[in-house]
C-alpha cells in the first residue's frame, strides 16, 4: 500500500531526530570521558607535599653547650732570670773564711718583680746556696738537695734560700727559673743581677757555693764545690744547732 507524501515526510523527520539524539548522547559520553581523564591528570600533577623537618634539637645534641671563646682560665706566671739588687753592709772577702758579718741585701724572686729584703741579723738561721744553671756540679746538686728538702724538711727557725746567679743565655738549663721548677726546688729562689752582685758580696769562689749565717748575722760556714747528700744533711744539722731551742 503506497504511503502518502505527508507520511513519508514524517518518517524522514523522525529518522533525522533519532540521529541527532544518538549523536548528542554519544558526544556527551565522549565529553564525560575527557573530563575524567583531565581530572586524573590534574590530580596527578599536584606537587607532593614535603614533610617539614622537626624544629626541636635531638636530646643528645641539645645537651651540649658551646664553649665561650676568650682568654685562658689561667695566665702564665711571669718569670725573672736576673733583677735589681741592693747590698746592705760590707761585702765578704772572696774566700771561705768565717766569723764575718754577712751583708744584707734586697733582691726579687724569680716569679715576682717585687723586691724582698734579707736581714741576716733578724734571728733566722739561713743556708744560702748560690747556683749557676750551666754548671755541671749545680745540675747534679740542685735535684739532690731538692729531693732531700722535700723528704726531710728543715728544723724550726732554719731557712734555705737559693740564689740564681751567673745567668748565661744559650747554655744548658736556660732559663734557670724553669730549671728550678722542673727540679721541684721547694724554697725561695732569688735572682742575682746580671753583674752577679750578691755572689760577689758573699765572696763566691766557685759553684755550688754555700753560706751558713746564724741569727745574729755572723758567717758560720762557707764552702764551694758539690756536696754529697750526707754533707748537705750535716749543714742542715749544724744550722739546727744554731736555732733557738723551743721550750
């Protein structure tokens, strides 16, 4: 049965609409797929968040304290090898005679610029030893006497004074202040002048040189040359007999 012309036109219009609707649906599906892929790309392109480092110092490191930079805790002690000297009284003759009045003198220790005065008639018994740092006999006697004094001490009222004299740079055991310290010398060390003033005033004739002065200032003993331990012990004993006996 042959369709009329209007019926054919309706079928054509319906077919065209179906094609349009199908195309629209397919286009929507395709656009939805593109959007989801874009979102995936955008999401994956976001930078990874970096975790911040801890701001607290680990316990082991925080317990350490930084040492301040500054001057040392202790200042090296000033030393003297020679110094100013003043002689009080008349010099002794240059020999080993005794019975003379010993001169007093002012001199400085090897660790201080402040002068001290030795008054031979002040009641103190004094053994005064003269040493030269370069002298082989002194190099043997100083450690021997130092050890004896450290082990035995001195009688009451007796004092040992060392005089560092005849100083020569560039010779063994220079500087003598360090030499006495290295040998653990336990008593006062006074420095002579560069002209060896104290040594000359006490009549020094050789090294080592010992002078024993009683409490009234008289010379009881003088000797030059190296002493044995027994000889030095006898000098200390002799000095002890001159000291006032305590009740």
